[in-house]
C-alpha cells in the first residue's frame, strides 16, 4: 500500500512539474452524473493527489478497525508472556533463596501463564518442591520431564540428586547410567559413575569410563590423560605388594604407562623409579625422575632420587642432589633442596641465599622450620627460637616424606587413591589425603638440627636408623656434619629412637 501511494505521489508531482515547465496551465474537464467540473491541469493533478491520500487514509482506518480483535488478542498473549516470564524469574529466585512456599506459588502461576516455556515451568515446579522439602513432589516433577527429549537429561539429573538426598545410591547410579547412555554427553553422569568406581577401588572399570568419556567428548583430552595417569598409578600400587612375580612386572608396566601419560605425576614417577631400581635399572629410574623434576618438582621426587644409590659418600650424594636441583633452579622445591644441601654441607651463607628466595614474609610452617634450622646452624639462637614460634602458628603444608610408615611411597588405601585420582584429574593438583584428614604421624613443631636423621629410605630399605638431636632449652653452637663426615651427631641427652618414616628428611621440614 505504501509503495502504491508513493508511486502515485511521484507521478502526480512529475505531471505538475511538467505542466509548470511548459508555461501552459492546461485545461481539464470532469463530467460525472450530469455534473461538469472545469479546472486547470495542475489543479486536476493536485486533486488527484489529495484524493489518493484521503483514500489511503480511509483504507488504513478501515483495516485498523477490522484488525482490532486480533490486535487485542495479541496484546493479551504478550501480557501473559510477560507475566509468565516474570513468574519464572521470581520463582527461580525464590527457589534459590530457599523460600519453598513462594516458589511453589510462582511455579503454579508460571505453569498457567508461560505457555511458550513449558520446560522452564516444569523445572521450576521441581526446584520449588525441593526448596520446600517435598522430595516426592520433586521426584514427580522430574519424572514428568523425562517425556520430553530436550528435558530428559535435566530430569535424570534431578532424579539422581533426589535419590542421593534420600540415601538411595543404587537408584542414583541407575539414573546416572541412563543419562550416560544417551547420545548427548552428560559430564555429571560420567563423573558420578567414575566416583562410584573409585570408591570401590575398581581401577579398570574407571579406566574404561575415562576412555568412553573421551570418545564421546564428555571430558577434555587433558582431564582424560591426568585421570589415566592417576588410575594406572593406583593399579601399580595395588599390584606391587602382590607375591606373584608377574604382578610385579605388571605393576612396573602400569607405572611406566602412568609416567608416559603424565611425566610430572609424582606417584607414577616414584613407583616406576622404585620398581626399576628393584630390577637393577637405577640409571633409567634416575632419568624419569630428572624429567619429572624439570616440569613438576615434588619433594617425593628428590627423596626417591636420593635413595637410588646407597653406596656413596655424603659429598657424592650431595653433588648428585645439587645436580637434580639445577635442572629447575627457580622452582620452589629446588630452592628448598638447595637450602637443605647447603645446611648439610655446613654452608650456612648459601643456605640463607637459597631460603631468601622463598616466601618468608608469610611463611608456612615448613618455610619457618627451614629458617629456624638455618639460624640454629649460624648460632643465632634467638632468631632460631623466633622462627620456631612463627612455625607454631603458621599454615601447615603436607610433609611428603611421611607417605607410608611401611616404606612404600604413595602406598595409599582405596579411599586415598580415590581422592587423589578425582582431584588430580579435574585440577592437576597433588593432594595429600592423610594430611587433609589431620592424620599427622610426626611432630607438629619443627626441630632445629641442621642434619638429616636417617630412617627407612624412600624406595629401598636400609638398617641402622640414627638418633635425632633433641632441642635443649638453651642450645649452644652445634654445627651440622661436614661433607664426607659419616659420624653421627652428638647429643648431651640419651638418644631416642625416631619413629619409622618413609624417607629421611630434615626434622624441621614440615
């Protein structure tokens, strides 16, 4: 209509302009029903233009009147849509806030008004029932969602959560299996099934779940690699203690596969090194530890590296460990190791330089303990006591030398392996479950001697543990052992037998 009107206007305007340019006003006659109207051509064209405009307006007015009922219906629908959207928004907010009654009232309102959002209305009804503590109502609402393909995953997840809240783990796992079998990926279902297998210690089934999730792109390749590395290490740990000879070889194979998946994963590296050393392949064991140290230094790595060779002098061992630290000199653990080696060698100044690169402004108990031992070795007894007091109130961090009192590093139980696998797969971070539980086997406070006391080595057993040096109330100068000095430190008190620990370590290194 608008295009026709515009065309008429253009034609009339062009005619008027043509008449004006010729200089001849022209003449037009209109005869209709006995009536005759005489006018100029320009006036006729102007009359035609006005008539066209009037006719168009009259037509549009007529259309507006005829469309009034439909327009009113659309307005009512739009108003219902706005009210439904408002009810949904307020209902979800009420459900999140825990106002179950208000959420259920708004859910009923949304179900009546939100005709274009039935899925959201059903979801709000389920969450409103949960917020009000009506688990049966929530279960009914989630079951109603299963009949709609686009809502099925959400319904299954809601049913799983409801079943877990009711303590029905078998039903929760059944819902997770159903969701995991759907064409559309559901990471939450895979994670629930994986956690179940981890809790049961079924490492093989867990590996199968990881492989299937990767094939279906439910997890990223990085998460899958980390999960496989941790699970393979768990398998190796379970087979290592078996008396069957083939199990020992299988454990080594699993450990090496774990290292291949994640070369910096300390449990896999340490177990592979221990098993290789048992077979007389200390050189290869040292190589995989060195590679791991380059990317992810960890206290367990240098403890295992230290014990690869037992028949060597203290200076030779110190030089070998210093070479390990030099592979990644700016890493936090390398600086710890440099400071410890300097203390053992009697170079207090070098120990201070290495320790100064650590966070001494807000130290952990481990850092404060190291500083205390450095001060003690420098005969700065007041400073040593001050650092010891700071260590008492400082945040703790895991002591990785106490992993297992029987002498096997990372010989976790099923529960601890499950925790380690889940955390490492998701975040790539190492956890110390025993430390998290507060299951401490060593002293809570650091001790001051600047020397390691030998105990059960990290990867190979030896005899003859040494006595630890007690802290006197007023400690005098007491230097640490010199390089090449294999004598035991002296004490003014009767030596006490230290607790059996997995690895030698500075007594203050918490």
